[in-house]
């Protein structure tokens, strides 16, 4: 018998050679139908692989990232089987799971793949999936493996085999297809219920442009047709909400060749959104005891040598410029400048916590192939701040930062979020991590306490912390369920020392402060990109570049319209009047396209009663209202930063 320990700590006995599937079945048949793979002693395994010793066991389903990637990787094998049956002689390179599905790189020889082939391949895959073929694992010697692929004339798999040794080579076979693979896979092809092949692309072998161009075939698959339909619908919706498309239509931002790639130009409407976001940040930070600072966009090389950005971060920085024999760099991070502000005068415990905030402009070198709309840029405006505090103050300070995130999530209607909490790994102290074992454990526990006590959803990720402390990556989901990394919070017990920052304690000793790096609104670039998708361009009233548009039915009511415009402007409401000689239907349609939240339609009746017919974006006609009442009403909506 073997002892199996479950994630909740329960231990149960099973017969030697039991598989994860057997164990799942002993719990319930329903569970067994959902098990895609398992984690045995921390390693992802086939659910059908026998276990021969005591082990910890976690059953993996579609809801686990590793379950999902096993599912998608298994689908890549299924796709390869279908390709081989329709394109005999094809040779395969690698077929990994990716963020949303899977691909396989292949050499089709002289043949090409087209849209029609995709439909045929999908059909074939569905047919093979319904055969419920098991993914059979077989350990094989290097000699036999080399023979198998030599006979097949497959130089790609032979290349992969070069780096492998006896004892670490496994073949997996499902149906008529055998692949060199370390696994794991789902138990059988029947788990794959819905398939969509999405894209054919080219990819150089091993990513090297000197090598042959292979065909990369992408697909995505799901355990049910319903999930595939939802996924495709989400992609369709995401296309409509693409921030690059909306940013252009709504006059938010543009790029120009002469300015340079990745350097966004914010147009007047975009600048309004930026101003409103900064106003929100300033109000919030002022109330939370932050002080604002302003720092230059460049600094001498010596600053970044002290911070360690040089040489470690050099590849992500713009090259230096030289002036009076000294090298200057564009700043990639605001931290070093803020540390110098801390160091600018003697500090005592009475000055702490010191919270320095700045919407700092940073410049980073992203490779041109990586640039993507506002999401990956080379110039970014960061909602940055650094909090310098004592160890005793750390818990409260970190909690306040967390509360600020939650406040913002509420304002922006972000319902789904998770904090990805990255920890150090004790065996890498002094190599990958600052060698401060106690501080690591202490601060990690304090961060964990905050997350637990505030009921904030989080996941712990071992061995992914920053060099100088634990970090939190904030993942948020837009209204259509797409994931974004908004920002990163970091605890830092190394930079203070590098910069020799000190404060005098109660008993007048010098102590290094802990530093919290935080940026709850991320960067303007990424956050506004997110907001455009999240709201499908229909920004809430308080953020809208244009809040009210006055639409006179004819020129006769232009003067009345202008008096309303005066009133709106006096109330600090962003408004304009459509004085074109156009039909009212067209005026309404054009205003709707620009996603202006309120329209005031005015004609004879409205003018005589000092009213306006109010139309709300997305809601239609709200009826006639007294102009003064309307203004009072939307003033409140703006002041409260309401979402709808
Ligand atoms: Zn595989
Ligand atoms: Zn920082």
C-alpha cells in the first residue's frame, strides 16, 4: 500500500500502482471525468500513470492553469495526428501550449496550408477525438528513439534527441501518432470536445532567421462546445473593443513615424482622460498622506550604477547620451530619483512613513517586434510612489496600499482581480535574492497577513520574487474577461542600503528604511488601453472627454443652445454644441459614434419651457428636463465618479 497526502493534509492509503484517475474515482465518478492531469510530489503527471511510492497529490482540472495547459498541449498532439493523416510525410518540431490555446511548428516540405485545410483538419481532429484514444506513455532508450526517427527521416526530432539522455526519453502514442514528448497529457482524446484552428503563421526553426521557415499552426480547444462558443464570442467582442481602433475613432492617441515607434502622442481627448486620472490619483494620494515630487527625465550614469539598473537592466534602457564628458541615461524607473529626495536631508523616525508620489515619465527600450498599441510602449507615464517606512510601520503601510487598489477597482467596476504574490526561494539566497533570510520571511508574512485580512484574492508563486524583496503583480480582467497585468507592488530591503538611506531611530541610531514601490493605476498607457476595452469606449461621465453635446433641431434654436452651453461651462462640464446644418437624426448618430454620454435635443417646446430632451448614451431618450435640474443631477454623477 502507498500513502497519498491530499492538499488539505488528509492522508489515505491506496494500492501500490494506483493512478491519479483511480484515486479520483475512489472519491467520485464525477470528479474522475474532470481530472486532466495531476501533481505528484509537485510534478505534473499523466493522470493515468501508476504511482509506486508515498506521495502528495493534487488532482488538476480545467480550472487549474496546469490542467488547462496539459489539455491544450494534448490537443497539439491531436492536431499533429490530423495533420499527418492529411499531409503524409510532414515533420514536426515542437508543439507547446500558449496563453490561449496551442500551436505546433511543422515542416510541410513544398506544400502550403490554406483556410480550407483548416476546416478539414478540424473535422479530422473531431473524428479522432471521438475515438477516445488513450495517450500511452512509453519509456524508451535513446538508441531506440534515434532509430525510430531515423527510419522516419525526421531530422527535427533527431535534433531534439541530441540534448536528451537515456532515462529521460519518453514516447507518447495516441491512435496512429507517436511523438517524442516528456508529457504529461490528458488520459484520452475524448476529453477534447470542441476545437478551433485559429491561425497559420510562419516561424523560423529555433527562432533564428538564418534557419528554415516552418509553418506554425495555432488552435484552441475546450472541454465543451459551450466554452468554445463563449471564447469565440469574447474574441469577436475584443476585436470591437480593440483599444487601437477605439483610440483612433475617439481621438485619444496616435503614433507618428517621425516621432518614433512606441512613443504615443496623446490627442486632446486623450489628454482629458489623463488629467482626470491624475486628478483622481492626486486626491486619493493626498488623502492618504502622500507628498508630490517632480524629477527630471534623465540622470547621470552614476545614479543607475548605484541603483544597480546598470548593468543589470541596461538592455531595457535607451542608450546613453554624452554631455561634458559624462554619460546620461533616460530614466527607466523613478525609484532612484525618489531615493535621492529621501537622502536630500537628514531623516528621523518622525519623518516616517515618507510617501513620495509622482506621475513619472519613464523610457524603456522594448524591441520593435514587441511594441503593441498602448500596451507595450517605449515612453510611459507611471502612477508611481515610494513609501519609506520602518519595519513596525510596514504592515499598516502595505495595507493602505492594498486598500487603495480596492478603492480604484470599485471606481472602475473591476470585479475580477487577483494579486499574484511572488516569494523568494531559500536555496537561492545570495544568488537570485538578497541574502536576508529573516527579512524575507518576515515581510512575506506581513504581506500575506494583509491579503488574508482584507479578503483580497491572491495566489502565491514560489521563487519569482524580485531580487530585493517579495512582489505582487496585479492581474485584472476587463468586462469581457480578458486578463491584463495592471501593475506591480514591491517590497524592497536592498535599495535603501545601496543608496545608504538612513533615518534616526528613537534612541538616535541609524536604520535603513524599508521601501514599498507601488503604482495602483499602472501607467496611463496601459490603463487607458485597458479602460477603452473595458468600457468598449463608452467611458463613464467623469472620464469622458466630451460630457454633454447640445443638438438643436434647427438653426432657430442655436441661440437657446448657446445659453445652455454657457451654463454647462460655468458648471465645469465639458460640453459643445452641434451647429451644423444637419438633420437631427444624423446629429444624434454622429454624437453616439463619439460615445458622448449625454445629448440635449432642443426645439420649440424645450425652448419655451427652459428644458431640454435628454438622451443618455446606451439608454436612449430620458424625456424632457429643466436645464438647471439636469445640470445639478449630472454634477453629482461627475463628482461621485459614478460608473454608469
Ligand atoms: Zn506531449
Ligand atoms: Zn520603484
